[in-house]
């Protein structure tokens, strides 16, 4: 039984690739944070103020529904949470995930993929959503970092 979980949301497959590589490198379980209603290309058009992602990100209370939750979160001590950076923070579906699980006493490690920004306010926001957890600063993992680099990063935490 692993004590590490890599949970990720990936709208286009980029974060998914990194999450799978990370889980393999650190011998962690893998969980996809999947929306009940999948995102379309039009939903992800950040230039369209009426697109689904734009509307969600402009609503602090928005919590997109999940297809599933982690069956037994108590098995894990450390939860790596991966996502694409949207508007300099985590997508609202990550907020849904954090609020749907008891994360008290756990270490949460944000990791993200981004077209040009860092994690922004995501770690601070995530700490507010999981106040009984210890949310670390995290890291942007663009490209395809090799297994050795991923493992070394995780071991330094």
C-alpha cells in the first residue's frame, strides 16, 4: 500500500503525462480528477469571456462536479495535486477535489503545467481550502522531466 498519491486534472493531456511520469518515478498511486462534464475546446478558450473556463474562474464559489472521489484517502500521507495553471491559480475543479476529501494532517504538494506562468497564488489558495493540511510551495513541471529529476525533486520535499 503506497502512502503517496498523485492526483491530477488535465484538460488537454499535458498535465496527465507529467502526472503519470511522476507517479511512476516516486512509486505513487495515481488518481485522475475528472469533471462530470468534460471540457471541450470551446470551454477552454480563455480569450472568450463566456467560455466555461472563464465563467468558472470568475466565480470563486464555482465547484465543478467530479466523476469520482478517492476511495480511501486515509491511506495516503502525501498527496501530489497536479493541474494546468488557469488565471494564475488552480482550476476550480481542484477546489472541488480538495473540499471533497478529508486532508487533515496530510502534506499536499501542488505541481502544475503552464504555458508561461508559475503557480501564482495556487498554494496559498489550496492551503485555505485544506486548512488542516500542510500545503507546500510546489513546482511547475513543464515538458517531460525525466524520472530521476522527478524523484530527486520529490525526495527534497
